[in-house]
């Protein structure tokens, strides 16, 4: 089982994006179209698989913080 963690896109370079998490920054593949810097995404196995609303991202980050 893989867990996806929300991150914020800092910049996009073609088919990759730099995603910032609370404790690190990673380069991931873009698996969804129409993403831009500032969007929140769920990343699983190094691929941005889903765009989140700011509300969804906030709720998910809060839930992770409770673990």
C-alpha cells in the first residue's frame, strides 16, 4: 500500500515539477494536466496524481500532523 502526501508546486519544468512538503522539496513527474505553480497536489510514487483544493490540502496536512 502506498500513501500519498500533499505538497505545493513551486515550479514546473515540462513534465516535471518541484514540489514542496513541510520537511523537504522533491522533483516529481506531472501526471495531470493544467497544473501550475502554487497548486497543491497529491504525489504517489514520484508522480503528481491529483490536484487538491486549498481546503483539501489543509485538511489532509492537518490529519497527517495528528499521526
